[in-house]
C-alpha cells in the first residue's frame, strides 16, 4: 500500500530535481523514490556489514581464533583475481 509523505525541498534542490527529471525523461517523483530506495539499500547493507563485523569480533573475543595473515593474503589475492566473491566465515 502506498502512502504519501511530504518532503520540503529548498528552491535550489527543487530546481536541480526538475532539471534532472527533464534530462532523464522521468518525473521528479520517480527520481525521489529511486533516490530513497538507493539510499535505503546502501544504508541497510552498511548496517548488515556492521552487525556481521560485531558478530565476528564477539566470536574472536570468545574463542581467540583469528585468520592467519598468510591465509587472509591468499584470499585477498584470489578475490582480486575474481576467483572468489565472498568472505569466508
């Protein structure tokens, strides 16, 4: 269900939004929705990363187990070469 929310924009921001909307052949409303969606995606991802980092830190504090430098360096090299895409847990 959609719900209307008001956003107050200063004149400069409103003009920039209108100009970009014309260039992109989109409505200002569409651009604002996309901007909010992009912001939320980025910030939610950031918060997830923070949670995962905290879990790793807590696990390290409990166990004292850490990844040796050599293993981390090898993984980073594989990541740079596209051989892996995610961080091992």
